[in-house]
């Protein structure tokens, strides 16, 4: 009996030590996991801040976007601003009848290099940028008489190419309707290939290699399906000739920047 009691005590002690060792190992593994998780987020933020992105948002204020389209574009742009990351830089420009000859800059922004322990730094900066955009856009003249997109692409490309070493991203909120004397949606629909060939021959297609392009809010309002598809084909060919990477050409406005 004494022997059995002694064996039982030994087994109990072994079991207690095993439980203690298992708990210790669990705590060590948990600490290692938390440490690796923190290191991952730290490195992710460091990479974002070091390389970063330069994002040029272009907002159409011409007459063809009157009404609901412009309001939805404004909301879409605000959602895009709310998705900015640490290290991002950029600016917001207007698409007008004189996009190239009289460029209108709304705001410029730069995000902090780190999000903050509770993301407070980046959250506060986003709030400031969105507030500034709303204040500025309320004072800007809307319903411009024409739309200069093709000339504007030169301006947009020039600005983006000043930021080599960063991811260069062009986000356009527009119905993509070029509307100036001699070149408008009707001529593009009927003579799109001829216009592209002429632009290329005259050296009027910019070098957009390395630039990612997002076309959002490409409205179908007052457009037949055939006309909308012709316009899409024109712009897809244009960006291909320019060497840009067209990431999306969408009616919607909610797709996130990759």
C-alpha cells in the first residue's frame, strides 16, 4: 500500500509538471506569435512609408456631370481619401474645359509615415484632408462649358512623373466624355481609331509607363450601350498606347486602389 501511495504521488507530481510545462510553452508561443504579428505590421508600415504612393485624384466639374453624377463622384473621392495609407502623398485636381492650359489644384496632402499605436495619427490626418476637400470644393465653380481630358492627360502625367521611386497612381472621377470643338464624344465614337492615330502621329499621347490608372464613375447617363462601349474602347486603346496600366474602367466608384 505504501508503495502504491508513493507511486501515485510520483505520478501526480509528473502530471503537475507536465501541465506547468505545457502552460509555459503556450505562453512562450503566444508571446512569439504576438511579437511576430507586431513585427509584420511594423515592417508593412515601414515599407509603405519608405516607398509610398503618389496618388493624383482628378475630379470632373464640367456640365456633363451635373446632378447626381457629380455628387456621387464627390462621395467616391471622399471614400478613396478615407482609404489612404501611411506614407501616401498626392493631390486633387479638377477636370475642366481648360485642364491643361489653366490647371486648377484643389488640395495637396501627405500622410504621416506611421499610423500611430491606435491608428490615431492617420485617422486624424484623413479627417483633416476630407474636411479641407469639402471646404474647397464648395467654393469652386461647377458646370463648366466643356471637358478637356486628352490635353489634361499631359498635365496629369507630368505631375505624376515628378515622383519617380513611388507608385504613381492616377484616379479619375469622370464620365470620360471629351467635349471640345473638333473633338467630342460623337467624333470619338465615329472616328476613334483615326483620332488615336492622329494623336500618336503628332506626339500628343504622353508617356505613362509605370502609371496605374483608375477610371471611376464612367456614367451611362444619356448614352446608348453602343456609344458607351465605343468610348470605353477609345480610352482603353489610348492608355495602352501611352503605356499605362489601366486597373479599372468602371461605372462604380467604390473599388479600392490595389
